C-alpha cells in the first residue's frame, strides 16, 4: 500500500535466500521437539540443551557468512536484473532468519515444559514491535524498514524467551561467542555494501569464516565428523 508492487516483489524475491537457512533447520526441529520433550526433565538437561543450542548458533552463522561470501555473484546468476538491487536487503534478512531459528528453538522448550504461556507473550511482544516499527520505518527508509523491523521484532522474541528460559535454569549461552559472530556477520555485510570487487569480498568474508572456525570448537567438531564420514566413504 505504501511502497507499491515493485518493492513488494523485490522483498519477496530476495527473501528466498535467507529462507534457505530456516528451511535447512526445519528438518532438525521436527526431531528436536521429540528430543526436547524426552530430555527436558533429565538430570543433565541444561548441559544437553545448551550444547545443542550452541551447535545451532554456530551452524546458522557459518551458513550466513558463506552466503555473504558469494552474495552478489549468486544474485546475478539466480535473479533477473530488475531484482539485483535487492541484494542489499539480504544481510538484514539473514538476521531475521537467525533470530527466527533461535527463537523457534527456545519455543520448543516451552512445549517441553508444558508452559506455552511464554510462547504467547513472546509472540505478542514480537508482533507489537513488528507492527509499530514497520509502520514508522517503512515511511522513512522504504523497504529496508520492513526488513529492519522484522529483524528487531524476532530479536525481541528471542531475547524474551532466552531470559525467561535461563531463569528456569534450562539453558546457558556463550554470550561472548554470540556477540563475536554478530561482529563477523556485520563485517561481512559491510564489505559487501562498500566494495564492488567480488573476489576481494570473498577473501575478506572467507577470513571471517576462518576466524569463526578457529575460535568455535563446535564447528571444528562438525568439520572433523564430516571429514571422517568422507574418508569412510
């Protein structure tokens, strides 16, 4: 209604790429819900849930960095020229996917604890934040306002759920790693915005990926497991 059909079309088209991240995790969540219910009341449930959560965070940030490393060439190949400018939305919308996945992970814990009131309040909070920010930002910065409003609203849901579930003693997140991964993602996004040389962008973002792998022991474990599987094959 405000920006017209063309802006809506661009938003819809570029949204397919961050949606890849959530689609990849949808299979996991089907099994995670069963596991969470079974393990929720166990003696070591906090350690188990926290470990799984850290693996999820590591993987979705790694996948997001990988997408940003080839963002512009990927858009040129997969989308028509008219939609190319929409690539600038993708870094913001990757954050939407990240917060959607993390809040969804925590939402399963409400089901496991039979305390779904937290789902209602957190979702209501996210909806209110989303509507208010979208209405105000979209008139100011256009389609970017919709993406930013989405990111902030889903972060609000994630933060509410994390604080609540942490108080229940069921989860503990590595805050320092979470912040550092955001910094790496911000660097990868900034280099895409500021530099047109795709090779240079790839090198810088690859360095960000190497930094994540070097400091994140969970990624190292996953890579070693993949290598073992490949060798056996």
